[in-house]
């Protein structure tokens, strides 16, 4: 049996979910893909690296819960707030809808949002669950999250300045959630998420965030994907999945896809791509924009793919 021939379920809201039987001996490609087969990699003759170490290395990041990095996130807080007020909220709302449809959250649930930022996911959660706790190690992020809480008159949201992993006491919740947060990129962080959650742990990690202009430049060899870009790093989702499997859980992975058309002015579009890809000839970029120009408006097709990894604690 080809494990990739299983049916895929999708909805008009862009949620795609699938399940595959990982226990069948004939499904070897799937076993190899997710690292489910037990193995050891021998390096330099005698050094042995186990699976947990291999996949934790995929998650490694320079960012730590230090004052230095807290200040960097403090400096981003206002920009995040503005982007949240003016940007699309479809992806976040679809994630919450997915978790609700799977019974991971209900109107009686309590949720801990780790690395909540200014509330991109925290606010949609608050509208669907009994209580949500927004935690972040950036004081400014918490300040803006409290501001959003007041502006939207959210009454079932508590905020807390908290690094992760943490040595502080954290009350148990039904669901421990984190999206695109460097603080969860370790075995210890995932163990703590599993310990604080009574029912489920959930991670949201982008595997692709791109647009048709960027894809064209990549396909033609003018631009390379940055391997350190967490918005386009498939290894992170793979690392999370495999670590959870090796810790004894049976994680489930679903994909939420947000595809839409953005409308920019000609000058705005050219400046945007010239700033993003400074090494690409400006004339080439102007040509890409000209092909998409209609009545002095440029139509850019954007796509975001988000892996939603959930695991039952029970």
C-alpha cells in the first residue's frame, strides 16, 4: 500500500487534515520520513547520536530566554501590534477552528499560550474557550497584549511575564499551545508543555510563507531560501514531530493553508521586493512587477502553510 494515497480532507476555510497508518510494515517510506524506525547513527567511529539528539539539532536556535533577547523582542512589540491590528487574521482563526473541530478545545477549556506576543492567537482563543493565559518573556509584548485585551474588552484573559522552559510554578491547563516560538525548540520545552497540559499539547509551525514573485525568483535561481528562516523551514515541523514520537506520544499533524491575493501599488511593490532582495537586479524585479500590473495595481498571490502538531497527554 502506498501510504501517500490515503484520502485528504479539506475545507473551504483552508484547513487540510490527513491521517496515515504508521503501523503497517509496507509503509516504509512514511516510517523513514518521520524517523519512526528505531536506529542509531554512528559518527566518527565510536560516537553515537540517538534520535532525540538528531531531531533536537534540527530545532536548535541561538535565541535563549536572556535579557539580551528579551530586549530585542521588546523592540519588535509595537511593530507586531500594528501588524496585528491591520493584517489578516484568517490563519489564526482557522487554527482555532481546526482545534475546535477536533475536540481539542471546547468552550470549557483553559489554554496556555506560550510566547503569546501581542495576542495573535491568544485573542481568537479567548473568544472560544473558558479562559486563556498569555505568557511571554518580553515585558513590552505583555504590555501590548494587555492593551489589546482592554481594546477588545476581553474578560477571560490573564497575562504573565514568563520565560519557557521555566523554573516557576505554572498551573495546569487543558491545552498548552505555542506558535512559531523559539522558546519551545528544545526537548525540555516540549516536556514542560506536556507536563503543564492536562489534555493536549499543540504547536503551530510554518513550513512555507511565500508569494508568486518570490517563487519565480527562486525557481529561476536568483534567490535562495534562507535555511534559518523559521517561516520556510520544514525541518522544524519534522523535528517537533519526531521528538514527540520518541518521548512516547503519538502526535497528529494537520496543515492550515491561507492563500490570498494582495493588492499593491506599482511603486510600493517594486520598493518591497528591492528591499527584500537587494542582490537581485532592480530591472529584473521591475519586469516581474510589470507582468502583474493592471490599472497601476499589482496583484501578488501569497500562500502560507502552517503545520499544526497536536498530541494527547492522556
